[in-house]
C-alpha cells in the first residue's frame, strides 16, 4: 500500500496523537461506513506478519534501527 493512501494518512495522523510510542509498532486499521478506524495497536514484537512481504519488513526494520 502506498504511503499516500487513505490508510497511511490516517495511521500517520493517529500516530502523532500517541504518547511515548515505541520506535516500531503496528496499527491495524479498518475501513467502515463512517471512515477509517483504528482496530488494534500493538508493539512490533507482538505483530503477526500474515501474508506480508517479510523481506521488505526485515529491510525496513534494519533501516529503522541501523546505527
């Protein structure tokens, strides 16, 4: 999903309202008749990767935490 998508925009907006959030976390989002909603917020360490591109996830985490 492109960072300019409705989901990314909503997730970015939500993340700015979270205090003391971890450097890596997972927002589960859902689209409802009333718009985008946060379904669940989890630490990255507790995330299930489901059918994602695991290589891309590892590369993103490596880039995020690399010195």
